[in-house]
C-alpha cells in the first residue's frame, strides 16, 4: 500500500504549492519567487504572509490547519480533488 505524506505541484506554472497532509499545512509561493529570501508576518486571519526581503512584496502564504479550517468533510482521497481545493488559494495569491 502506498501512503503519501505530502503533495507538491504548480498551478498554471504561476504558483508552486506544497501540502503537508500529516501536519495539515499548505505552503503557497509564486513560482517566479520560489527561491527568493523572505520573512514572514502573521496576518489578521492567522496566515503567515511571506514577503521578499528586498522588496516587501507578498510572494507566498502558509496556512496552518488549512483543511481543518477551510475544507469540507474528510480530506479527498484524490490528488486531483485536492488540487481543485488548492486552486482558489492560488488565484488569491496570484492576484
């Protein structure tokens, strides 16, 4: 039996995501700034906003307890369904 602990991918080659299923942590980063040095600050919603060290632009977000807070029901057992749940977050960050 195969067990997956994390999934990782990109949305429209614009956004990179990494989801830690065991820890329920979603990491999103604009692909163009994936390796840029950043610092984090907590938002009013409890997210960690990742800002570029050299420009203060938001280039990523980390959401702890993502599925627990924003998912519906049990975690999907399909990677495709999980990616569909991640896509709206990607669009928010890319906007």
